[in-house]
C-alpha cells in the first residue's frame, strides 16, 4: 500500500466518523432527511477522493459533486 492509498483510507475513515457523529446527534434533534441530490453529490465527492490518483478524473468528479451540492442548497433555499 503506497502513501496515497493511506491518505484516501484516512479520508474515508474521517468521513465515516463524521457521519456517525451526525447520526448520534440526530437522535436528540429533529433533522431533515438527506435529499437524493445531496446524496448523489456526496457520492461524486467520495468517488473523486477514491480516483484522486488520476487528477483530471478526481477533480472532475469532485467538481460535479460540489456543483450538485450547490444546486441542492439553492433549491432548498427557494423552497422555504
């Protein structure tokens, strides 16, 4: 296992830890469910991290994920 694979593994573990913390805190507060568009954005960002060795592919996937997240934020703000 080379150094870049270790960084990817650390990033995935950190994201999972954040997800667990959010889920544990959500039991005390009422949270809205994640929208399908936000889930898709999260998946694109994770795919970008996983395919980070190919810079053009990794950055493209992350960019798509961020763009989808921004679109979801705008749609949620207009719905209120």
